[in-house]
């Protein structure tokens, strides 16, 4: 079993839902990334998404766009992300780390080289926003052969055919985007999410995580009542922005702890 599969199995045995948290590598400063990763885990995160900075993050709202701009201004790229994971693994060998980004940095490095570097660093998989599942079966197979999970996004507009394709090639978990829009925008209709997840579960056997728009404990708890995991990104970036580099880890740890407490009330 991969670390992601082991994590979901352990949480299910405890009747708990997974908390998946996102930060952008290199934001607010490269030297703070690993500290923030540990702070997220200390606050109660079960899986970490580490964003690869990119100049044109089409799925991201203004909050994560700003984080990417800061990280790029700090000179952080995909190879630095591997270094951050490698450093994190020196003291944490159990928490799954998923690299999240876009096709361009992977294509520039080369798919095979990227998979090899990710595995060597200790990452557990990737979310590549603009890799359509219909066009990356070979990449997904290479990821699986390397013990890496390739996680796909589904949206309110995803067709049943698209869901079936994701079921064929995805692994780890499936990420349902709860809103028609970018990260951090709008409010979640939990009843609509539940209906969509029911349809997805007819085809996808993986755990289902829900993200985009989860900003507080009440929303996280409501989403967790119908999903296997909740994913929070923009709201964490806002905590980092408000706290500043020196206090970012403390602020993030406290915020995530509140979300974890709300999720565990569902048990």
C-alpha cells in the first residue's frame, strides 16, 4: 500500500475523515516551507499538498496566485520542491506529501526525471491540474510503477464519461472541486456536493476529497459528513499572509488545529 492508501485506511479504522492541507512551496520564504509543513502536521493535517510555483496557475484564485508570485520571486522551482520534501522526510516518514502543480514544469524537467526525483525525495504522488485523464494513461502507469499516486480533479461539470476515465487511471484519492470557479471563491452547497459524490462513487472506488471554498470548521464538518477528506488551501495561505514569515507556522498550526477539532466532532 502507498502512504496515501495507508493513511486513508488508518483513518477509516478510527472513523475519522482526512484533512488535506495545501501550501505553496517557497511562500512566504524558502526557509519557512519545511517549518510550515511540520506545523500543518502538528495541527492535525493527514496529507500535505505542496504547490509547485507556476506563473499561470489557471485553477487558482487571487490568494494562491499571490503565493505563487512570491515563491517565484524567491526563485523557487520544481527542483526546490523535491529538496523541501527530502528535508521534511528527515523527521517525518509517515505523512503523505502530494506535489500539486501544472504540466509545464514537469514537461520541462521530463516526465521520467520528474517521477524519479519525486520518488527519491520521498513524495507520494502528484496532482497535475492540466493533465487530462484521457491523455496521460502512460504517465499514470509510470507513476504507479514507481509507487506514486496520480490524483485527478473532478468538477460539478464533469461528465460521467470523464468520471469513468478518472476511475481507470487515478490512484490515491480523487479530488472533487466543489465550485464552478477558482480556489477560494464562493460558498459550498453541501447537498449538491453529496449528490455529485453519489454519482462519482458509482464509478470511483478511491476515497473522495472535496476542496475549493472550505474556509472554516463548520464548512469542513459539513463537507466531511459526505466526503472522505476535506482539502483546504487558500484559507491557509491567508493565515500565512496575515501572520508574516516569523509567525506563519504558529498561525497555521492553530488554524489547522481548529479544523481538525471540528472534523473529529463528526465521529
